[in-house]
C-alpha cells in the first residue's frame, strides 16, 4: 500500500487527526511539491502540445483536399517527418523533449505511408501499411529506449497481424480462421512479454516500468482466454490446444509473477481469466436445461471471484509486510 | 522522507507528534485497484446470470411492472442486508454485489415496462434508486457502480430532454469539487472516493459519447435540431472549461500561490487556452481536469484515467462528425502550438532548479 493510502486509511480509522492530514501527507511526500509541479507541468505541456500538434497535422492530411496537389501533400507529410527528426537531432534522445519529437516522427511516418496508399492506390493491403510502418520505425524505436515507443510499435504490429488475417485467404488450401489470428497474436504478445521481462531484469532504464509488461500480459492473457472460450463454444471446429496453452500460461504467470517479479496485476488477470473460462464452460452445459442452471453458474462465478479476491488480498497484505 | 512500509511511516509521523501509540492494523481488506476491478467485473457477470435465473424461475409471477419492481426491490434489499451483516466476508460481498446488480436489472425492467414512452422518467427513477443504494450499501465496489450507474442515468435523462451538451461539464464540475475536497472530508474518504471514481468513469463515458454520437453536442449541421440547441452546445462546452479553470484556481489556492501574483495569472492563462479549445473540442478540458486532479492528490490511478481519457478523446475526436477534419486539424494544431509556446515561457519564468547529477531539462 502506498503512503497516501496508508495515511488516508489511518484518518478513517481515527488514528490520525484530520487536521494533521496535510502535514502527514507532506512528510510522506505523498503530494507533489512545487518543484514536482514544475517538472510535471513541463512534461504535460510538452507531451500534450506534441500530441495536439501531431493530431492536427494528421487530421490535416486526412482531410479530403481538392485544392491541394500531390506535390504539396507529400511535401507537407515529408516535412513533418523531417522536422520532427530535426528536433530529435538538436535535442538529443536523453531529453524528454527529444523522445517526444521521436514519438511524433513515428506517428508522422505512419501518416506519410497512409498518404502514399491513399494517393497511388498501390493495391497494397492495410496489413502491409502497418507492417511497413512497424519495420520502418523499428530502428528509431531501438535507439529511442522508451517504453512508450515500444508500446506504440507493439500496437502497430498487433494491428498488422489482425489485418493480415482479415484480408488473406488460407495458405496451402487451409482456411484462415479467427483461431489462427488469436494464436498468432497470443504467440507474438507472449514472446514480447517474455523478452520485455527478461530485458527489464538486466537494464536499469525505462523498460523497468511496469506499464509495458502489464499491457502485454493483459493482451497475451486475453488472447489465450479467447482461444479456450472458442474451444468450449465451438468444440467441433476449434483445435484442442487452447486449454493446454492456457494452463501453461497460468502456471507460468503464477511462477514468474509470484517468485521473480511479484506483480499481482497479472495474477488478478489470471483469476479473471479462470472465472471467464469456468463460467463459459458451465453456461454452455447447464443453462439450456432450466433456470436452475443460471443460478448454479451465477453462484460458481460468485464463489470463484470471492476465493480469488481473498487470495489476492492476502498476497497483497503479505507483500506489504 | 518517502516511507517504504507502514511501520517506518508511522514512526516518522510519531516523531513529528502527529500520532501516538502503535500503528493500527492495515488488514487484508485494502485490495489494490486492479483486484477491485476484477471483483467488479466478476460481480457483474454473476449478476447477469442471477438476473436470468430470477427472470426464468419467476416468469409466471413476473407478469406486470409491479411484480418486477417488487422482486427487484426485494433482491436489492436482500443484497444490502447481506453487505451489512457480513461486511468483511469476501463471499458475502461478491454474492451481495451479484444480487444487487440482478435486482437493479429487475427494477430497470419494471420502470421501462411501466413507462414505455418516458425515457427520462425511467432514467431519473433509476438515478434515485442508485443514490439510495449508494448510501445504504457499505461496499466500495458497489458504491463505485452505484455512483457510475446513477450518473449515467442522469446523462440519459439529459439526452432525452435535449440537454446532453451539459452532461460532461456538469460531471466535470462535480468531480473537481469532490476530488479537491478529498482531504477536507478525509474521515468519510472511502465513501467519497467511491462516489468520485464512479462520477469520473461516468465523465469519461460522457466525453466518449459526445465525441462518437452525431448530434450529441449539436455542434455542426445535425438535422432536426431543437430550437436553442446551439446555445446549449456553447454553454455545455463552456462548463467543461469553467470546471478546469475552477479546479486550477482551487489548486493554486491549495498551493498557497498569492492571489494577485504573476505566476498565478500565467498558469490560469495557459489553462484558459485549453478551456477555449474545449469550446470546439469539449472533451479536452474534462480529460485534463481528471489528469490534474490525479496528480495533485497523488492518486496515480486517477492520473492514469486522465491520460487514458485524453488519448481516447483525441482518437474518437477524429471520427466525430460535428466538425470537418480541416476544422479539427486547425483547432488541435493551434492549441498544441500554444501549449508548446507556454512550455517555452514556463522555462523562462520558472526555471528548473537542477539537482546534483541531473542534466536533463
């Protein structure tokens, strides 16, 4: 529990007088000082300003211009990329402003690729746009050493995989199904998660932040949960590998996030995944008989969530001791 | 100091004479936010199944709105009694949550059947019922739900009265007031925070709704607009900006910045840029208010909600049909450049005090 929550809890328990609260919060550094505010406003104005300018320029390109020729459109899009990279060069990648400029350059490159696809109608599919975008910004992401850049890159690759399975017919005569899409996304995000955790253990930089692994673990867990649900709901067409993969995922999550990293967030996601799978299984087999099936499934969900909540709360309390 | 554990924090406060004796037990009931979210989602799923059970098991009895209403009220009352009888039991809390959600579904069905052509009356009825549940059920997750559901019901009522443009602004004002007074009413902090989280989630929902649904703000070219809707759109969007400016004024007072100082006016002027941009992009000011409240109160979850609201709004604004892309482009780029200019002025007026070994700016 962080200092802020502890102090507020002590006030509610009447162990600390409300009049002493501001002093207690200040002593615990639970509230920002004026210097903290100065740095926060600096970052806020930088990132929000950059996001608004980047959004504005992308919206400008997306507008269906009739008065603006191809040369003007491409000049603008390329100037945006070049301008952002000029800022990166001048500011350097150690400064937040340099990282923000690199983030903007990555977004502008996507806008430029979209403009190429829109203007020349090359016949390329959407997944090729996203795939090319991810490939082209990869060197920038590598040198940027920012978790936000990596998350952007991973989101673009996820979009490329999703679109790939939406537009391509089956290879080697086998039809492409939702299951193939889910397996690929699951494999990619799980691999990225393992790589991220492995690197974070060795590198004392931005990769240590928990946001990236939590996003990836949520995606990985959601895809493997969807695979098992698909197997339960469509047992004749779906493969039987979903359940073993899910069990391995749960066991690995328990081992890694209790022993190595200690992150209850992933375990809470695992508990929710168990509840969803069990509810889906019993809902399929019990609810078409009579109303009692709904009661049984409802009570199972209540029991599982209560047990999961109790377990997680005890783990959290144990970690605080 | 930044205490790393309860005991050292308690010792620090004891040394300053703020507390005496031994620290109270923290207990196991203080679950992290993501555990509460998990419990809320599971309770909602359980509630759906229980509602189907009640609906099917009592289908011969549930023939009239009065029967639905009576059953819903009985189920909700049973849930409230369960919460009060076993406040520390995880099983009772989850069962109570699922029962209450099922009961609320039945009450909503009753109101919809009794008032088929009066959506606003249904919504107001539900918001009253949610308010009663908020007060009577002493459970954090349930209170967040009741607060969110009650606020969303009011949003629907406003939409039915063609006043939906006011929703985000009014919610932003309410959120700003409650979060700013979080420490003032610290004794009732848990109740206050549950309500504030519910209202904040409803505010994010309102902002997304306004960006996505054509005519939600009656901004541009929507057919069959009621008379006066342009004024409603202006005033509604202005309320969001007022909430942001009021919040910043409150924060400046809390930070003891002199009322007539230049720094105070410069900060308010920078906020004024965002408030002005919110007249045409109404989600900007409410999302920024959430982010600032989170940072000011040391609440990282709230700050993260603010960042998500801001990013989500910009994404949805692209698809908003209330203005052309050219118009939106001009507005966003101009505002962004104004904020980057404000950052340059910030460096000039309030230079960063460098710490030893810190070379970053």
